[in-house]
C-alpha cells in the first residue's frame, strides 16, 4: 500500500498514528506529496481531483479517499473494532465525535489559508475568525468530555491529538492549554505513546 502524505498534514498524521497502533505501519509506503491552494499538481489530480491529503493507494491500484475512511479500512484489515467500534450505539457516537474533530481541522486549515496564503487585499477577517471560533468552541466541547479523554485509545482520541498538535504547529500562541486544562492533561498523556510523539509535525 502507498499513502500520500505531508509531515505537516494533520489528516495524514492521523492515518500514520492509526497504522502504527494497528501494527500495519510496515505495510505502507509513504509518498511525500505537495498540495497547496492555487498551485497546480496535475499528477496528483489524476489520483484524486480533490487534491487533498492523504489517499491510500492499494496494491491493485484502487484508491481510498479521506483520512477517516482510510483508518476504517486499516482497522478492518487489522481485525476490526480496534479503533472504531464495529457496531452499536458506540459506533455512531465515535463517528459523530470524529466528524466534529474533522470539521475542526478543516476550519483551522481554512483559517490558516485565509490569514497566510490569500492576498492581503482579498482577505476576509470575519470569515477567518468564524472558522477559528468553530475550532476553539470544539475544543471547549471536548475539554468537558471526560469519558472521551480517559477511555482506551480510539479514532476520536487520535483525531483530538492531531487537532491539538496542529494548534501547536500553526497557532502556537493561541493559548489552548490555559483555556482547556483537561485537554492539556490528555495531550501530555497521549505524548507518552510513541505513535503520537514520533508523528509530531516538524518544528516551525
């Protein structure tokens, strides 16, 4: 299998962590891939017109899109039910919580694009602020989810660690640790896991 990735992508990081935790990391070849707004990448667009990271390319050439779907595939490959509940109410709770975290990452990425990439004369600060507030309020929601923060490792905890890691990477002065002490404690515990620690994005 091949995984397109960037060390800066929290979505690719999520898959990498899952692959390590599931014991599948040695079965995946990581293919460095560059994608950026307004920057063509015709070769990658042939793989996915959405031009998003990551995608998993199977040995038969078929492509699996979206970090959650890739993790779901890997979880099933590893026997199922290890990171995503196989059935029942817990499955839908986990999928819903993960969707919120995925949306938070999307908003943080869009906020960065607006502030750092868009030409100054075209910037819309209110739009960027709105996206940041979505992520910030999402952190508040998870800061109060004691059960999520303390249960055995699953895809929600992995995604939350990626949210916090991306906040440190791209918004180091945002103050999430002070605002959300429960998330700080959770993050410190997660960093004790090799999969979390070795997959941190590069220092800025």
